[in-house]
């Protein structure tokens, strides 16, 4: 489709080329061959009478003209997404749509797994593409390529429509045969045991719960650090180790692994899980429907998921 002589498909190509600064990387993102992507770049250069990307050494850099186009390109793509969403009807019983969601494995396991079991009967054509939170997924959200993002309160993601999804209580979890669960657990019990902690990303940032317990100022014996929440139970079974766990996740994992969990014996702040959507999804009937289904799922007690 052309608008004033420009193939509008090239706008998407231009956006990705400017982000990737690499023809081969852009080709992979676009699911095109490298020659086809090079040809698209040549067409963009011809239309705008500008090099768009220039090779300096082994890297490509946008020209000043191309850098000036980037905000307009983003605004154009966001507006186009909003038009498409506003003009679409959504019938969960008959639709065939894939929702792209950024969420931790804890949220996916405790919220989306039981939700999908329910939706398999009421919305059999709905599919999901789950993405782990990291800088690249933030970029996808900023571009409007993601339907929803779920993150703990305090993680800055910009000025996007946001609401409280649910509050997460934490518990202490361990192997079901660990004698510590035979009686009420006290604070000394917790700090005398070895711990499994969750450290996220390349920077190995401690998760919310492990950061909070560090504030108590008591030394802990960290025996295992894992990068995802659902890995923690693997290192509890058959050991005396403990882990701070989201209560919903602990309830889910207790149905799959021989683990037990108990309330924390000291005050501990709840974690507020927030749900965000891009402005381009504000009038999207499918996203509105999914938000409603997620609210219903989040309102259920952890044991009844």
C-alpha cells in the first residue's frame, strides 16, 4: 500500500532498521532475507534522498535526518495500532488471536496457567506469547509490540496506563519433610537455615522479597542463587534449605513438588503487582476482555487457583 509514493510497509522496516542498526539483525526481526532487507533500505534511501544508515568501521549509525524521523515514526506506528484496535471487534468464543505478555515466571505459573485452563473452554482460539522481563522486552513494550506488561510496583516503565493487579503476600517455603514445618516457625529458625534466593538478570538483582529480608540486617547463609522463581523449589526438595516465595506461587508449586510453606513470623510488606498496557491498546476490545479475565483470576485465593 502506498501513501504519497511511499510503501507504508517500509515504515515498519525503517523503525526496526533504526533500532537494530544492522541489516542482518533487522532481517531476522522482520522474518525477511538479508538481500530483501537491503533492498528495502535502498528504497528508503531513494525515497528520502538520505543514507538513513551509514557504515562507520564495523557498525552502522543513523544519519541526523533519520534520527529526526524516529519520534515521528513511533507516533505513526502507535496511531496506526490504535486505529486497528479501535476498528476491531472481539469475540472470545470465536477469535484466533495471540496475546503477547511480559511477566515473570511466578506470575505466569500462578495466574496464567490456571487462567488458560479456564479459557480453553470459553476462548479456545486464544493463544499467548510470554516474554520474560528484561531490557529488550521493555523496548518491545515501548514500541507497542506487547499487549500487557506485569511488574512489581516501583519498576519504572514510563507513563503508561497502569492499575493495581493484585497484592502478593510472601511465605517461607521448604521441603515437606523438613522438621522445621512440624511446629510454628520463628525468626531464628529462618535465619539458622540455608537459603535459596532469586537473583534476576545479568546484574543479579535480588528479587523484592530477598531485598526486603536483607533490610532486617541479619546475616543469611545463601546456599543457592537462581535466576527464576520456579527454579527455587528444585533446590528445596530433599534439603533443609528455605526460600521466601510468593504465596500464590508456593500454593502452585506445592501441587507439583513435595514442598510446604508457612507464614513469615515477622512483619513483611506485601508486593504490589501492577499491570500496564500501551496507549495504543486503550481501545482494544481484546485487551479489555483479557484485563477483565485477569482481574477475576487474581481475585481468587491462592489455594483455589
